[in-house]
C-alpha cells in the first residue's frame, strides 16, 4: 500500500460549531478513505507506487492514459483532503487567529489587506460551479494568488489536466463539495465560507508558504 489515510489531528467534533462532527466523520472516514483506497488500486504494481503524491500529480500528463482519470480524481482527492485537515484547527486552540508577521504582510502585499484577500478567496469559493476547491497558492517568485479547481483537481496538476497554472503550490484550500458542508449549511455555501475562517490554522498556512517557496526556488 503506497498511501495511507492520515488520522485527523483533532477530534471529529473539535471544529464545532463551524464544522459538525458527523460531517467530519463521513468526510474523513468515508470520502477521504475511498479516495485513498482507489488511488492505491489505480497505481498498484506500477512504478508510480513509489513516487510521492506531489510528484504523481505534477506529472499526471505522463501517466499511462488509462490511469490519468482515476489518479486525477483519487490522487487529487487523497492529496486535497490531506492538506485540508492540516490547515484546520479548533477555535479553542487558536484556530482562526492570524498572528502579525510575515504572512499577513505578504497577504497585504498581494491582495491589499486580509479582508481583501478573504473577499477574493470567497469569490473563487462561491464562484466554483458544482464541486471543487478554492485555493491560496504560492508561486516561484514568492507571490500569492487565489484560484479554484473543479472536482478533485488541484494547483499541482498540469494546467492541461485541471491545475491553476504552472508552478503553483497550494498553501490553503477550501473544499466546496456539498459533502463538506451540506448537513450544517445546506445550500448556503457563502455562509460556510464565512464561518470556515474561524477554524483556519494560520500558523500552518504560514509554514506551508515558506515550504512552498523553498520547494519552488
Ligand atoms: Mn471533500
């Protein structure tokens, strides 16, 4: 087995009332588990079994054609959710709190202010038709951009295979599939986006930014 479903770094109900425990349970134990299993099935016995998920997704266009679809959907699903759990934190442990420092300066530099960034990100999240993700990505020059992708596509993938544009590493992502919010918010995706900021682990996002810039340079 090449890839393992990661454990959640907090209790399933720890993100309440923003994200309810039942949603977390189904999301992690069923959806993320299924993406992981199907990814492993798809690459079993191939040389891709020994690659990192990042490298697999970045070279999606070089996979055998019959593997591209399953790996795009399930490899994307595996990677996206793995990132998603780690950029969330219970409010009681500091989720939602953004500390003064480099990342907030960098956000201000590229978006004007934190509020301007949140507005731009929300536009991507609510404007994504149907299922998908909204992203904050780092570029090789250290700049920040927002983008969105359909289904389980993500910014690491080649642009021809669903990615945002070349050489982008996601440092923050929001799942806007209905399975991520429907029990609590039903059709009110904009409310889900607004509430979600309360459980973002900004310290982790900042770490992701520096890691991304180091990887890209
Ligand atoms: Mn999901």
